[in-house]
């Protein structure tokens, strides 16, 4: 995508006017080697601006006058950043991380994608990182699955939201992701991997929700599809979660991209109504509305 990312601030008066603004109070135009657009922006209580920029999705922090406070250009070497949350003057980022695969593949198929979290402090210095994805199990046609072949399973996170306990204390994060196989082709995989791929039901994508603690460690995860109206328990629509936010009542709502449209799912990240997962033997919410 051609173009140069920029961020502009308009006055409160112009924002509330019934006429279009004629200019910006300030404008930040990225002059590094970025192309594309500004993809995500959040503003903290001191009017500092945090934004994800460009096709490769690097991160910048601006003060209330549009001056650069911190910037990271190193993340895009291995990651694509898709969303961020503000924490202690820094950020927790979520996105995709690309890993080389050396077995059973060739060409474009020699890359594995895992969901990725990164914590940067107020100066954008690295604090920690965690990878997520390729979990076993599921319902209906996914029942009894072990982890998939790493060359096949893509795990892509597109949204992050803080979670809170019953006392409104920040206690972790909820991630909105999708997991599945893009397709099976001898153009980018050998015959052995192709045979594995054609037999794997994860060619149908699932919405992957992950709850983590404050350090990005997984507490639980769940994978869901909208079942087809035919009533066949082994036929589900492709699904992926694209965005997630925490409501005022403490529940998390994710927005899903469905093969037949879009959907919403609301659940308690920390709830007394629980069930057990075979994989982790930890408690997870039953409620999925």
C-alpha cells in the first residue's frame, strides 16, 4: 500500500462543529521508511498519543504537541503489530510473529505464524514477550485433536483488551485471534505435509480467545465457531475474532469475522461459572453468548 502514515490533532471546537476542520493543531508525518497508514491509535490521560504505523506496523509515542517521545522500528523485523493497550506509560502490543519452518515445506509455505505479545516500557525498551497458539482440542469435528503441524497452523491475534477482577483491579489481558490452516497446496508443501493438511479439520478457522495474566502468560484459551444452520455438528462456518473490548460491567466482548457475515460474543474472563479443559485442567468460562 502506497502512502505515508500521519497523525493529526484537531481542536475540540472543530470536532464539535457542524463544519469540516480546515486544519490541524499539529500534524505528525512519519518520515522513516514506512508505507501505508496509521492503523491504531490510543490516547492516555496526559494526551500522549500511541500509534501503530505503516504496512509493517511499527509503534510511535507522541506527546500532546505531536513531538516524538519514543519509537520502535525493530519490531517489524519479525512481527506484525495489530493492536495495543496502554500500561504504566508503556504499551502491551499484540500481533503476529513469523517463524521459519525447515521441514515438510518449500517456497511460501516455510513460515509459521504464532500470536505474539510484547511489553514495552515508557521509553519503549523491551520488557517481555510471549507467544500463543496451536492449541489442541475443540468441539465437534475438532474433538480430540492434538497440536497441529507447525508448518500448517496459523495463529493471528488482531485485538487486545485489559481485563479486571471484581474489585476493578487490572489483572491481565484478553486477546482476540483466529486460528486455522490457510489451505493445502503442493505448490508450497511436500506430499507428506499435503496429506496431513487435507486430513486436518482446522482448514475451518476458529475464533481463538486467550486470557493471560499481567506477564502475558496464558491462563485459558477457547476456540469457537458459529455452527451451520443445517444442524450438522461437524459443519461449522469459518470464524476469526478481530477485535475485543472490556465493558463497564467487566465482561469482554469480541467481534468476529464470520464466513456468512460478522458476529459478537460476550463472556466473563473471570467467572464462577466454569468448566474444565482437558488440555490445561484449568477453569474457563462456560458462558458464551
